[in-house]
C-alpha cells in the first residue's frame, strides 16, 4: 500500500487556547523566527548565499555536531541563521525589513526554495472534563510528592498473576496491544513534548535520554502533557496503580522538551528537537503538538522537507491531526501543521465506541491533506506528574500510533516508509469516512 500524500493536516489545540492563526504572520515590530527550506544537496551554497547576499550576520551549521552538542546555544540571534543539516532547513531570526529583503531574494538562488514564518505550536490535547480530572489527580500527587511523602506511598506494582484479563485501558484493548508479543525492545522512540516527570515510579529503571530545548526550563514536566503522552507510547506493562496503559513498554525513550511548561513554543525549539531526534537515530518520533491550518491552506514546505528527510533516513514522524472541530455542530476543521505534511503521518482520535471524537480534525484540505490513521483519543488513562490521569485529544491518539509503530518496527524490522506501510496495511477498517479516519484504527502486530 502506497503512502498517502497529506499536504494539509491541522493542529490539535487545547480547547480554551485561542487558534494562533496570527502566529503564521510575520511580526511588524521585532525579530521573529523564519524557516528557510533549501534545495537537496545545496547546504554549502545556501549558507554562503545567506551570508553574502542575504545579509546574515552569521550562519551556524549542525553538520558536524553530535546529538550531545545540539543545545539551545546554537539557536540564531537576531540577524543570524542556523542550518539544521539533518532536516534540510535553516532557522533564521529576522527583523521585518530583513525578512522582506530575504523574501525578495528567494528564487534568486537555486539553493533556496522558500521562507516561511515559524508557527507557534501548542500541545494537542482537548482540555475537557476528562483532562481536568486527570490534571487534578496529577497536581494532587505532585503536591504530595513535593510535601515530602515517602516513596513507599506508592503501592507496589501488582504481581504478574494479578494482571487479570481486562486489566488494560480501552485503548490498549482496541489496538490489540494486549494480544501482541512485541514489546518495542531495541526501538528508539522520541517524544517531543513538554518533558517527563523523571521521578514517576512507572519509568524507574527505563533507558531514558532527555534534553530540554526550552530556555530556563528543565526536562522535568511542569505541564503534564508530555508525561501522559510518554506513558501512552512507552509506559510500563505493570503500573503502580490501575490497568496497563503503555504500548511499547520496552522501547528506549528519548524525551525532547520542545514545549514549555505552559504548553506552547515558537517553532525553533521544535526544529531543534527534531534535529536531536534524528541525530540520535530514533526510529519513531511522536509529536502531539501543532499549529492550526485554514481551509484550503497547504503545508509548510519546511516540515514536508523534514518529514521526507526523516523517512529517507528510516525514521517515521507521527503527529496529531488537531482538536479544533466541533462535529456535533457540523464544524470540521482541517488537519494542522506539521501533521498536514505529506511525509508526516497524521492521526485522528476515536472514542471507546470507535466513533470519531467530536473535536478531531478531518482531511478536508486540498493537496492530499488527509488523515492517515486513527487511534484511541478520548478519556485515555496514563501517567501524569505525581500519579495518573485522564486526557482526551488527538494528542492521546498520536502516542498510541507511535507505540504501535515501535511494535511493528521490532516485529518486522521495517523502518521509514516500509513501517508506515505496515501500520496502514494492518489497520482495522472502520465503517467511517476516510476523511475522518484514513486507513482505520492502528493495530499491534
């Protein structure tokens, strides 16, 4: 089965956050970040052109940098740029008049393809009552931990024989993860989000590599979104409390904090996180974040370049389709960025009845901006800082698919495009419009 082209897919946003369409427009008053897509094989020419003709004060490159060297210090200062060599994209910080000059120059060099404002991204969860209950649970647990509660306050994990049939979340059951022999062993999964509660006992003993790309904030998750998504994708088989909620429980975890503790970030931290994930040769990259797209709008060219580069390198990027729809009122919004890129797998959300979630965006834009697959995304139980909680959103569906990708990668050896095809080819067909669920509900091998 060939991979579908999804040119425009829309972002999942927390209900309660206003759509950030204005974030796609350049600022009229100060330097902001722009994404410059360069032609394949033209890295050196592009860098030289940007310095000599584009007036860049300096141009840094990650070409010779290891994953350990990729930090916030390489992000550009005003009037400068950074070439993310693995992504094929330059991030530049430009004043309005400098942007105008650069825009006029694009096309004057065969090495430069486009310049676009970097979107502002937000965590892609629906902040409904389920989320609020989960958040309250997490805050209560975190407050208890900060007050000095002993580790013994956590109950011991249940014995293996106590894991009775049905002691799994509905998402684990619906995706047939509980019936699979695959565990994700040997597979590297990157979660680019708000970080992780590094003290959560359900992640004790796991192999975790982490890095914060948010100025002034540590990897420790001060929001809860990243801990929840990490739990769904790679959580333990035997949690301290409640049913199993994690898919690829033996995968190697890479945590890139690209969203702040308030749940948002301008794009350049996201690009840096993706560069870091590729440098670490992660097999799957899970991104439960995005920025909204307008009806009829195409994808950001830079993210299509990144997605295609990742696939060519044997890595699959999975991203949330977005939560801006209100289907009960007849409103279906398009898939947002970066999930609307043809080479990034866009995920819709289902509820426990396997109906499309009311908030889940649809494939309504031209140029193939479709949903690729669907996953469980309503009232999903997982880890949160200090405990457990329920959240809903395409954010929750996305790590289900990322975890499933890890299981398929382990079971089949497939990577990149072949892994995408394996996920699509084994999906459970649903009696629903492909616009809303693509090839169907992802299934474990």
